[in-house]
C-alpha cells in the first residue's frame, strides 16, 4: 500500500517568547513551541506558514528530515 507523503517542515524556537506581545506568545503556543530549542514538525499549509511568518524573528525554519 502506497503511503501519502504530506509536505512538512520543521521549526525551532531560537528566541524566547518572554516579554513579547501576547499575540506572538499565543502564536508560538499554537505552533507547539513552548520551550527554547524545541523543534516541531508542522504541515505545510497556508495557515501554518502565516503563523511562522508572524513570529519569524523568534524561530528558525529547518529542512524536514526524511
């Protein structure tokens, strides 16, 4: 049976959300980034890309591991 490979990418929290505006902290929590250096694998959707764009100064986008 063939497996469907969805497009994903990884995001790492490199700067803290402490002291940021509440909307940025909520966005980080929505992405699952609750601690420094935590890496999350996320689906490549327009909504997720918009969230990453909002906090791009706090995160680093990494290539997806296969």
